[in-house]
C-alpha cells in the first residue's frame, strides 16, 4: 500500500537537522501540506466512485447487443427486463418523461415495470409499441416488425409518434387509423406501407419458444424453417431445390 503522505519529516521542519540538508522555509512547508491534503481528498473521493454510482443522467443511454446464436437478459434501472435474442441490438434511453427503446435489429421480449407516468415505448422500423404494464415481443421481419402480446395491453402505432399516454381498452374505437390496441394473445405486423394495423390471433407458443432455446413450427414451409434456423447458424443451411420450399 502506498501512503498518501510521504513527505520527509526534515523537509517539513519536524525532524532533526542533518548536515547538507536545507530545510524548506515555513511558508513553503505550509503550502506543501495544503497541496498534499487536497491530493489526498481527491484520491479518497475517487476511491468511492464507481460507474454504477454516477448520476442517473450519465447512464441514461445504453446500447445492448447479442452475437449470432447468443441470448442475454438486461434489467433496466426502472426494473423492466429486456431479453435479447440472437444477433440483436437495442438502444435504451431512460428519461423523466419516457422510457424509450430502439430495437435496431433482431428480436427482443420486454417485461415492463408499471409506471403510468413514464411510458415504455419500443421503436422499430418506423413503428412504435407502447406498453401498458405488460409482457410483449418485438421482432424485425423482412417487411417491418411483428409485435406479439403475452400479458397486458400494447398500443401500436405505424407512425412512430404515439400519444403522451396510452389509450385505455375502452377507447380502442377512438384510436387513429394507424393505431391499434393489442390484448394478450394477439399480434400485429407493422410496416410503413401497411397502413392500418391488422390485429390477429397470435401463436404464443411459437413466439415465445426462443426464450426456452427452442424453435416451434406449425404448418410452416420448409423455406421458412430453414430461414429461422439460419438466424442462429454461422454456416447457413441452403435449400438447393426451390421446389421443396412449400
């Protein structure tokens, strides 16, 4: 351990005088003491600081990623949990007025902590999904994004400009043409060209199977199955005969 104070007593005027040694003038000794005290205070302050203890605003924006075939979970400062699937990227920005997550690529499942005054919004491919205390999945597709709701409600908007507060279930008929309110067990495919969202019944088992490191298919074409496997493979499977696709 290196001591914080290492000045020689003689140099500070507090020890015996030795021949050939010049004592510092008194005012120099006082200045040196003040400087050492200041340095010690800074060192001690630094010892008690860690990134996790920095003010919230400095940690408000984070980027989380997964490699091909990797999965990970992230617990946010508000208590919400984000599960990232293979080859995915999500940027998280928490402010006093909004919890904004930009799903830049891939797929993620969100378990949202209930905070009515601070909306939880997931932006992806020009669309937005706003949670109303819920669990839902968002996945990038070839044409846009697919949102599947497991629990609670989710307000989706193709325009990526949601209302300040989520609409209640009773107000679903009053939503804008580009909006829809999804309930548990429902899904919707969103894209800039799709116009009004078309809500459909979701295959919950298939949508959630990746969280158990499984793939589930029901009446799917071979080309779809191959494409799904290739999301996790570095060496892709190739369907040599196109006639086998369906």
